[in-house]
């Protein structure tokens, strides 16, 4: 009894603290949104939706799927398309938090789904969203634990599902510091579908009911390369006049990584003057900054969005939603966010194209996926520019080791497919197994 009372008190205190922290942050959240709008105009669109004003979607009773940004949206597309095929009469609302996520929804799903920006986790905004939209169910992608959102969903009695769930050791430790609030959020879920058994165990250790947590695999392995995407990659190579030239892509880079990539490139280009380089910063508004850095190295560069013909030695990718296609332009890749401690980015995307890829040492956001690639001998890892240069030179020269690594990566993706069907099967009884009033 005392333990229960202590847990209840802790939960109430944490809720109160969270409420106060959000209210204190309210003006700063607004200011940050304004600041981001200056750099990324998409953040200025439909701001009222972020505060719960979705009157245009009132009472449509859609299935609500929330995918924060571009990566989660790309991963969710096969799932959403599967649901559209199975249940064409059920409207689907896809929400985003970022402008890049919004662009991906429009680009990949068009008018087949409804779209809005997700509400900030203010209690009033969340409650207004639920009151107006009246969703029949809520599906969250990867790791979206918001106290007011989950509490409101539970109060409405709708099923709440986490799909492609992942929880790194670092994140688990953080959630463990607010144990009572974390347990309360996890108890809101009807199902948590995890990418691996390790993620499943972490969710359970934080208080998720064991019977509601399943290891279903990662739906990111089920992303496919359509013929249109392949044609776009081929056409871009032709447009740039890069046919027959070896191309290296440094993808999803962060500040501090571009300099190391360029250090490595300076070692490679003297040996392979025909080679070309793509640098795609994680955040497209940094493109001009990256171009300035390239210019300071005495290299010619241009932004992807401003090119309509032949390309210089280095192209900076700044078109939102084009990264997966750009991997298809390249012969080898570096996956960013890993030479600096950001946790890395999705290694499955270059593997889909069957090209060899390298990461830095910081890949904790994709620890289980990276272990799969390591065990398959399908990834290289490096910690400095000299090692990166050696890999670049070898792979761009077309040596067998790189081709074999790329082939193993592609074969691993093929073996890992199937999470999508398992996830759809798990969702059916929860989201569609009962009538909706």
C-alpha cells in the first residue's frame, strides 16, 4: 500500500512539474518556431494546428498515425499503404512535427491521406485535437512518449499502438529517471511493436505490460525501391554528366562531419580526379554553410536545388525528401551523425541500393540494426579522416571488397523483410476488430 501511495504521489508531482515546465516554455516554443520559420518556411504553415485547431477535420473519425519527421514517415509509408489497401473506407490522418516530415507525407502519399501538424503536448492543445478529430485509434512511430497526448488517448478509450518501437540504452536510462511518469505512459499502449528483442526488454523494464509488448522487427527493412525512384537516380547522374564517374555520398551529415569528409576527400581526389562527391546535410538549411566550407577548401560546389545541368566536383543535397534517391546516384556511402555523438542515422537506406557504406563510432540510435550489419560483414566503421579516405579510395576504385560488402548489405535487408506483415497482422484486431461508434 505504501509503495502504491508513493508511486501515485511521485506521478502527481511529475505531472505537476511537467505542466509547469511546459507553461514556462510556451513563449520559447513560439519563439523557436518563428526562428525556424526564417530558415525553413515550411514551419510557418498551419501553425494553428500545433495548438489544436483542426476544425477542417472535425468528426472524420480517422485512424491517426503520427510520424515525427522524414525518417519516420518513410518508414511508415509501407504500413500506411498496407492499411489503405486493406481498409479503403477508413480515413487516415498522418501528422508530422517537422516541415521535412510534412513534405514527405505530401510527396509519398498525396491526397490519399489527410495531413496536419501534430499538436504540441500542451494539455489544452491535445484535448482540442482529440475533441475535434475524434480518432478511432492512434498509431505512433518509433519512440513518441508524450504524457498529455497518451493520457488524453487513454481517457477517450481508443486503442494506442507504438509501431517500429525502439528504445536505446541511453534513452531507457533517461526515462528511468522519471519512472512513475514513464510507467504511466507505457500503460496507455494497447500494443508496443518493437524492432528487436533488446528493445522489447527495455520497454518492459520501464513498466510496459509484458503481454502488450511484442518483438515484430523493423518495418524499415520493408521499404522498397520503386522503378520511379531508380529512374530518378539514373536521370540525375545523366543530368550531372556523372556517367562512368565514381560517386561517393556523405549522407545526413552534422556540423563537424563535413570537415572530416572533405579532409578524406582531399586525400582521394588526387588519386581519382574523375571521382565526384555528394554531401547531404541532415538539415537542408545548412546547405549554404556547407557550400562555404567547400569553397574555403578550394573546391567547386553547387546546391542540388540550383542545378539544372552539368554538376561541379561537389554537390550539396538540399532538396527535402531526396536522400533515398541520392543514395542511388552513388557507388559508396558514409552515413552521418556518427563521426560526432549524434547516434547515427538509418543504415538500411544505402543497403537497399546494395552499395558499401561506412559509419563513424557513434551509432547508438541504431545499435541493433548496426549489430545485424556487423555480423553480416556488411558495414565498415571508422573514426578518422585517414581511415575514411582509404575506404573511399578502395570502393571508388571498384575493388571487390566494397562490392562484396554492398552485396552482403542488400542480402541482409532481403532476409530481414517481413516486419510489415507481422505488424499489420498485430494491428488488425486492435484497430479494426470492433465496430466504431
